[in-house]
């Protein structure tokens, strides 16, 4: 069954603002389906929102986030949630210049050992699992899938 979420539900589940969702849609970062004037978000959209929020919380500019999302789309050839749902754990690593997408723990360790500067690592598979868990419990509990400094600041402001 196809899961669909209104903008209001997406805001509740992700913890970001309706204006952010609108802005990302206007800039082509996350483009939901439409029913008239209403934006309708899919599980894939919510997964991408969660990854974007993680990158933004770690200081990535929106331009850099767009590059990362394009890289992921090129590498996978399909939506993030569709690809990462398998048994392998996908890890995105970057030193700010180069992006790596790895499933092998040995490759990840090699990249980290050979890096000459700090690396950022995000487990994309964990993000997809977290989104699914929040969606399963979110309709009941209204829990946000977005965590980190920016999410805490957003909650404090509201």
C-alpha cells in the first residue's frame, strides 16, 4: 500500500517547518506529488527530507546538499528509500570535497584511515529505518524523525 502524507503530517513527522518544505519544493530539492494545491509526500520524500536535515544539521549548505542528493540519485538510479531497503547498510562519507557511498565495513575503515581530514559519515540505512519507525508510531505519538542541534532549536522556538 502506498503511504501518502499531507504537508501537515510531514511537518509533524519531520519536525521541520511548512515553509521549509515549501521552499525545498520551489527549489526542486524535494518535490512532492500534488492534489490540486495540496502537496502530498511519499515515504521516499520523507526519507530524503530526513537525510537533508541530517546534512543541514552538520553544516552543509543547501547547494552542497543538492550536490549530495544528485550524487545519491546518480549512484542508485532510483529513490533513496527504494534502494536502501535491502539488507546492506549504505554509508555516505564525505570530507567536504569527495563523496563516498559504501556498503563494506572494510572500505569504510580504509577511507577513514587514509583520510587526511575529518570525515562525515551518515548511515543512510539507519535513516530509512528511522523514518519507517517514526511513520509506524508517528500517527499515534507525533514523534519527530529529525534530531540534532537544528531540530532542538526548531522545537525550542515553537
